[in-house]
C-alpha cells in the first residue's frame, strides 16, 4: 500500500502532544472564565470577502481560498478577529457593553513551515469590546501574563508599542492610510531603511524623517524611562504625544494592579496587521525567538465590518508556540494533586464539613469528605494509607471560634486555623 503522509505544514498530534495541546486549551478557557470572557464558536470556513476585508496584505495572500461546490468563494479562517467582528456587528450588536468574548480553535495560513510556524495552528483569542479606557488594555496584558504563568512558564517578557505614535506622526505629515500601512508592514519586518524611503517618497518632511529614525531606535527595558524619551522626541506631533501618554497610563495600571510585567518598549514596533490603532504587544520567553502571542487595540475594526463604532482590545495567544515554550523550559502547569480530607467529629458537624469542602474545592483543591461515619482516628489512619496530604477536622471546640484543626499528614503536625484562612493555609504550604 502507498505510504500516505500528512500534507506539508500539517501535523498529527500523537497522544502525549495532544494532551499538552488540550491542557493549554483548558487553561486558556479557564483564564477566560476567571476574567469574565464568554466563549463563542465560529466556523472554520467563512466567506473570502469577510476574511480578506481587513486582514493585512501578508495574511490575505496566504489564505486557503477555494470555491465550494455551490460556487461560493470561501476561505479557511487565518485568524479569529474577522469572525468575531462579524458577530459583534450583527448578531451581538445589541449586547450591552463591555462585551468580553473568547474563542479557541485552529487557524490556517499558507506560511513557510519552520520552527514554531505551521500551516494549521491553534490560537486562544480574547476580545474586550466597548471600552476605550486604559484599564481595558491593562486587563488584556494581565490576562496574558496570568495564562503564561499558570502554565508554569518563566521569565515572560512583553514587547510593547503603540500604533498611535507612528500613525500620529505620519498623519500629521499627511501620509494617507495606504502609505502608512506600507510603512507599518516594513517596520514589522524590521526593514527600517525601506520604511524611511517609503515615507520620504510619500512626502514626509526631513524633520519628520529624522524623528522617525530616532523613534525606530528607541527601545529599552525601563518602560517609563523609554516613554519619557519618546515623548521628547515626538513633542511636535500632538497625536503621537497622546499615544505615549496612553501607553504610560496602561503600564502604570498594569503595575499598580499588582502585575510585574517585564517590558521592552519599542515605540517603532508595529504589528503587521492593519487594523491596530493603539497599544500593540507580544509576549516572549527568552528561549524562543518568535512571539508566543500578539495583541493590541483596534478601535475601528467593527466599523470596518459594517457595525457601529465600538472600541476593542484583544489578544491571540499562539497555543502551538506556548506548547513549544513549555517543552523548551521543561515546565508543566501547576495542578494541585494533593488531596484534602474533611472529617466531621460526629453527626452534627457533617453539614459544616460539606460546606467547608465546597469552599476548598472552589479554591481548586481536590477534597474528600468522610462519608463512612468513622471516628476521627480511624479516618486519619485511612487517609494516611491513601497518601492524603491534609486533614481538616471539624469539631465543636474550634467551631465556636469559627476555626478548624488542620493536620499536615506527612509532617504529622496539626494546628488550629481560622476558617476564613483555611484555603490559603493549605495552598500556601503547597507552594
Ligand atoms: P497573529 O494572528 O499573526 O497576530 O499571531 C498571533 C500569534 O499566533 C503569534 O504570536 C503566534 O503565536 C501564533 N501564530 C501565528 N501564525 C502562526 C503559524 N503559522 N504557526 C504557529 N503559530 C502561529
């Protein structure tokens, strides 16, 4: 029999790899739920017109496009954003804002296959509609960081820029959108000189070219210092100054929100897609050169798909690249495997034990309640036999003060803990 192979750029996922992919998918869905994002499922096949409408030129050229048997020109989706925008402009148009949407699934681009680049790949996609405020941008950064952290990844860095910086300069120099897009595409590929040449032949002033050159060179790890420098450089361009200010606010919020972001600011960094209007960012880990995801603000998108103007900010996490990063760092998500047993000291404490077990489970701890009516000592020796990590003993003395006994089974030590601190006491000792 002829030995069939997968089509170039397509992959099989054998059990171990399939498991890791699904694990990342599960975590991405969980983070979405924690931040209030509702899942939607859209079709893999969409009309070519929709998908081509606002994708950057590069993606447009690499779409899997074909005629279906009914003669319709269709394509496999190369990204989620067009489908989500279609929904927000139509079926979801009357939904109250803010609207938070999540989708996860496979996408298709006829990219040149290489390390971390495939023709079928997966993304977890989050979109927040209805807010122009910096806290919405900060939320997307925080969510991205939480996902990567929950999966066990270390040393994540965010490369961050703002489309308003360059677009602000170029608009004030009267370059039209097409010329601006051309420049953005070149910048995305780090072809700085060519980008400057395009600006020059489009009529940008010598002073503007000098400033652009400076902006391209502005990058550094101290976000606030870099932004200060950028603000000085672009001071003659009102919109560009506002963009720098906006980025500063977003980063301050993310920092004050308790998130430690390692940031590389590159005001000249422009993501290739044409619809970005504000902050743009990409998360990285040091071991892998390519971005793990990409996101930013695109306030004009819904309008372009025929809807009312609705501001939007979002991120697409590259599931395959995240899996590669996890393999390279040799990390796995932290899943609590240690079990807790909750033991009521007699009939009248069973209900309370049930209640405490729910509380512990909502903190993601695997919990068993003693359901055999056995004495505490018997349950404890049974728990020992089955390698349970913690026992919570619910009895009259401690309950009077809203407390319980927490026993570390391995160390054979116990202490009295306030119920309100119980989850943290267990989780804390697992860390
Ligand atoms: P984009 O939709 O181009 O902004 O990409 C967002 C993220 O999707 C990237 O950072 C990658 O993690 C992932 N991605 C994009 N294209 C590919 C591809 N051909 N193969 C694997 N992952 C990809």
